[in-house]
């Protein structure tokens, strides 16, 4: 078997594992939402608020003249969101 064929099988196997993991998480999340409808509704509302805020930030970034500056600000924003999320979830 050629290396390219082996790589193709490895990628396919990895994609299959990722798909199974995603399906498993989707089912788990659906169950949690079903068991806790009030919390699920609040989370959905907060997700919408976060999405709107992110769209607003994206609009502000687009006003910058230089693409490199926009890219840098985008990376910094993602990093800040990641740190904030990590600190919030680690407290729980």
C-alpha cells in the first residue's frame, strides 16, 4: 500500500472518529437541554446576544484600513474570548 493511500485511510478514520464524537456530543447536549429547558432557553438567549456582539465587533474591525490590523485584532479577540471562557468554566 502506498503512503498516499495510507494517509487517505488515516484521514478517513480520523474524520470518522470526529464525526462520531460530534454526534455523541450533539445527542448529549440535546438530552441536557431537554432535561433543563429553562437553562437551555437562557443559554440560547445569551448565545444570540454573544453572536450579535461578535457581529458588531466584526463590523468595527472591517472599518480598519489595514487587513493586517484587522487580522491581529481578530486573533487578540479570539484569545481573550478563550481565556475568559476558560476562567469561567474552571470556576464551575
